[in-house]
């Protein structure tokens, strides 16, 4: 027979279910089951009788962070003023900003973007059905955009962001990249997608070029231009030079406060001449091979730059006339860079020698019956394609008994010259004559931020520029506009968070925001209750809780009426 027994332990009551029986004629407890405290028993009972949700719907509310940011920057008003709405349905700002938000969180074609919209809180906020954002509706909206007005809008937004966010713009980092496309080779409906040297190695595909100028902190783009994929970087620099100079003057009442940072691909005597004529301050990287007199400077003549900010870095400073103007030349030497370059060269050299030895053995054993002098030289050139290998490995291909042979040797003189006069050295040219060598070097080192910008734009999960699901020039320009806009919004968002003490890399921030979900739970009716809805945030991480608070995302979570319960899953 079972009974309930209370036991007092350290002043607290605990309950057990016990079963008693007679053993040898005496009552004994033969089984005891622990139930716990009264509170534990009540909680267990409630869990057993709790209703099970009949339906669960998940809504992403993290993307609302970008919409709220766009609203705070007055972007919807600026876009709609440029491209007014002509009929019922979404506004042009909603089409453009949805495309930007889609590119930020889940890059997809316009066929799928309506489905993406329906999974976010934008559906409740805007009130349009997903069918309002079909691919056909997007094409119709994009057809109404004139590129001349789009260019003016890009300028307006860039300047507005710089001023409203009070960006301290002392430098702009300029660079170019390209993006491969899947536009058919025979497609003659555009002139932007062309074949060229693709930086991702996809030389078999048509590509687009993109020039950008970004801020050193959080790489916020303040200028961009889409150009044909068969144009090289320096040609594009000449083509957009006037527009870039205009943007410089617009971003600062005194253009002399700004410094343009260029990498080697955009540097030439011609570009330096143009910049000096316009009195634009510049720091540009240059190839030391174009200035051989600087290669032979002994390291003993280099001076320490800044032990605290640039440990292990020394520099040699000189003046040189280029394109009719005097320029300051700063040759920096970094011990850590020299070591890394030597390590890379050793690895490449070892791999090349192993391949050369294998090819030499194959020829020695006549395993390549169709080999010719030309074909073997082509193979050797491919083996030695890595930087410096052709200088340090001498190869000899010749005929013996009408069959090619291969021999090779290491050129120790050239190797030593590379180690002593090239490795670890980096040449900078500037007209900031009054800046210290440390300021010049530190100014240029911000250039990696524009490389980060390009890396993020080629991320396959977030912010991806490619592939553009368009094939006409007009729509490709619009695609570039909202892709760059997405990157600008993320840059501003990261900056605002950093001012509040939260510093997150771009992919981590987007990952955390994209994972923010609200669950809508539908509970069926019972004898005592009618059907009801309840809501909960799905297992927020500590970072997500901070983001909800700092970005005020709680306003996008359903407010419950007094008769419904609020469930929060931790």
C-alpha cells in the first residue's frame, strides 16, 4: 500500500511516496520514491498538463536592425524623393532596401527574395504580401530607375552618411576589384560584363569591375563606380579621376585635410601628376623595381620609426622628382615581413625543385614520347610561375639525341640580392612632406580596410556581390548600388555599436542578427480555453541579448495582450 510521507531535513520539508508490507510479520518500507519539495511537485504537474503548440512559425527580426538604421539615416525619404512611387504597392525605397537587406543576410535571386521577405519582421512592418516582391515586380521597379539619377542618389547618400554620422574623414582608401558573372559569352545586351584578368582566377567567365573609396575605420564606402571588366585598374583611375576629386572636395570644406591612399595597381607617374595638379594629398605604394637606386641602400642607413607603434620597422627617407614635382620617398623595412617572405620563398622553391626533378627524370627515362623543346619550356614556365623563382632557379632545356633534356641549378647571387635588397622592403611615395615617416607608414597601412571590404563583398554567405542575377547594363549598375549600400549600412552599424562598447567583425555581427528569431506558437482550444497565440524569442545568446538592447530590437517583438502569456526561451 502506497502513502505520502513528509520528511524534515534542515528545516525544509521533502516528500516521498512509500510502499509498506509485512516482512516476517512486521510492517516494513519496501519501496521509497523521492518526489521533492512542494514547489518541485507543482512544477512537474504543470509541465505534464501544459498544452502543446499546434503550429510554430519562426520570424527573423534581426534584419530590422538594417531597416531601422536606414530610417535613422533618412534613406527611404531620399530614395522615394529621387524615384517617386507611381502605383499601389511597395515604394521604390522598399524595393531597393529589401534588395540591400537581402544581399546582407541571404544573397539570392529576385525569384526568392519575396520568400525571404515573408520570413522577416518586414512583413508585419510594411504590410505587403510576399507576392508584392516577385521577380517581375522587381524588374518593373528597376526599369523606372534612370542611371543618371542613381548616380546623384549615390552621391547624396554618401555625403549624408558622412555628415550625419560625423565621420572624421582624414583619409579615403581607394582600390579596384572585379567580380565574375555567369552572363553568357554570346549575350550582347550589355557592355559592362567583359572578359579580363579575374582576381579570383575565373578567367573563363565575363566579369565586372568595381572601384571604391572607403573610410579607414569600418570601411564605409563613400564612393563607388561600376566599370567594364576588361579595363585595368590604372585606366579606370584616369576615367573616374574627376569624379573622385569632386567627391573629395564635397566631403571636406578644405580638401587639403584629406589624404588619398592608393595601392601599387593604381599608381603611375601619370596619376601622381594629376593628383599634384589638383593639390590632392596622396600616399601611394610603388614597386621598388621602378626605383632601382633605392634597392641598393644598405639597411645600416635605415632609422628606427616608432618602437611602440611600429616595432621592428625601420625606414629610409629621401626626395625624388617624379612627373615634374618633388615627392617624398619612404622605404620601410619590416623584419617580420622579411621573415614571412623568406618562408614563402623557401616553400615555393622546394615545391618547384621537386617538380623540376620529376620532369627531368621523366625525360631521362623517355616517358614523354611527344615532348618537344617548346612543350618542356612551357611546363618549366608553369612550374616557375611563383614570384622570384625564375630569378633564383636557372633551367636548361636542350636536345640530346633528338630528345629534350632538362637540367637546373640555383642562382645564389640572385637569391642573395633578393634577400638583401627586396625582401622586407616596401616603398611609399607621398606629397605629405611635413608628415613623419611613422605617420606616412601608418597612414598607408589603413589600406587593408579596403581589402576587407572586397573580401566581405565576395563572401558566399553574407553581403555577396556575386553572382549578379542580371544581364543588362542598367540593372547591373542598380545591383552594384544596393550591394554597396548594404556594405555601407553594415559599416555604419558596426561603428555605432563600437561607440557603445561592442566590437564585432562583420560576418559575426550578421550571423548573430540573422539567427535572431521570434517563435509564434498557436495553442489549440480546450474545454477551459479558446485558441490562443503566444510568442517567444528563440534561445538568444548573450551577444544577441546585447544587440536586442543596444539596437532597440525589442520594439519588433510582439507585445502581448493581458490574456496571453509571454514565453521566453533562454
